[in-house]
C-alpha cells in the first residue's frame, strides 16, 4: 500500500498549482465576465440612418435647365452628411409603376402637410422628403426648399435664398442644403420652419393671408385725425409677391368753416406687395394698388361725391412671429386723390398720407 499512496500524493502535488490558478484566475469572476462581454451595443434606433428622398425641383421656364443641376447638388450635399441615407427621385421611380409615378408627381406639387404625406412616404420609402423650386428672373435665381416629415405630417423647414447671378448659384445651393442638413441632424438647434420669435421664418409661396389694418389719413386742408380700417385677403403667388384685395372704411373730417361734418369713404383696392429678405423675420416691402372709393356724408354742401378712382403706392415693414403672424407698419399715398380730390370741387386734393398699423396671418 505505501507505493500507491506515494503515487497519489505526487499526483495531488502536481495538480495543485493548476487548480489554484483556475480558482484565482481573473477571467473566472463575474466582473471579468461582464468585461468580456464588451460595452453595451448602441440601440438599433440610434444607429439607424435617417432615410431622405430628394425629389426633382420644380422651375419656371427660364430656370428649367438649372433645376436638374440644383437638385443633384442638394442630393449630393445631403448624401455627404452622417446619419443620412439619401435617395433621388430616379431611385424612387425605378421601383414604381406608371400609376405610382403619376401619383408621386401629383403629391410632389400638392401635398405639404396632412395625411397625404403618408402616401408620399409609402411611395418613396423615406420618412423625410425634400421638395423645392428654382425660379429665374433675368440674371437672378430664387431657390426655395421644403423639408417634409411624413411621420409628423408637417413641414420642418422652408429655407430660401436668392442668387443675384449665375456665378453665385453654387454657394446659394449649398447654403440651402446645409440648412436642410442642420434641421435633419440637429433639429431645433438651428433655424426651423416655425421659430417662436425671430430666426428664419416660414414665408410665403402658394398660401393665403388674412389681415386687419387700422389707419389714419392725413389729408391736406382737412383735419389731422381721420381714422379708418381695412380688411385684407391676400395670396402668395410667388415666394416674394403677395396679391391682395382690400375693403375698408375711413371717416374724414374738416375743421374748415362751412365744411363741418364728416365724409364716409369706402375704398376697395386690388394690389400687390413685394417683400425683401423673405428668409428673415424683419422684412421690408413695397407695393401698389388700383381701385375705386365711394364717398358720401355731410361735408358742407356735398351730400355725395360718388365713385372716384384710387391709385395707391406704399412702403412698409413686416415683422413675422412664429412663422405665421405678421405685424405691419406702412405708409402710403393715394395719387388719384391728390389730383382729383374727394369731390367735384376737388375738396381733399393735394398731399395725403396714410399711416397703417396692421396684423396679418399667413396660412
């Protein structure tokens, strides 16, 4: 028996270091198991790229040749950004049949918010869709883009920029693209479609406008206080141009002996405003209007003056709040009244100045 026992003792001595190493090995503890598992992988939501479809930009006749290049530049610029997976309209249409392509063309020009954006997402396979327009007027180019979020069913950003000549078109296009990238990658950090106050607002282009204005008419040889009000309905037929129809009421008084009383003036005007710096909150404008005004009341011996022409010109400033509400301050003059007056005797002719304070809502 001594011999087998000696062999067993020798075997235990040889195996002891191995067992000790296994017990105290750093790799056997729970902490090492967690370390071996490595850092927690980021969620798939964080890693998933944002899919963006850039559709071909619309254009007027003189900018049609440039629209394709502008669309390609914006597509390429967005494709360079991290976290963006960009597809072009050609990529989208490759998997569509003729009926779906016609539907895509209709949605591209008619859908900017609401449930129709879900259809746009289904056709493009993207959550975000970029549409836009290029207009050329002489040597100048006006670029406008619209970033649509099909999930939230609304527009996120509407950057616009003007290029005074063809040589500056490239940096203008890149400025538009960079604004889109900023909104996609870091929403809320840079300008958005609807800032609270200040910043780049959502501006006109294919929308309605409703306004109310109060005014005072300074008329030569009449009283200094002649209050009035106008109701206005407008339509943005161009990103920088607003056509409008105004109907109003003014009460003109006279302090001249023999001309006591007041004259009720009902003007109606059709006109247009041209806005500058439309991408900013504070934007000057100028415009003109044509129409007629009816006058009646007790102004001395004049009981009624009948319809008279109206030719107005004006300058103003508008400050846009929250992308929709515009506060306007405007000064204008009625050229026809300055020449013809308010009655057959030319009462009220000469210098006249209208000061207007208005508020407008841009839909």
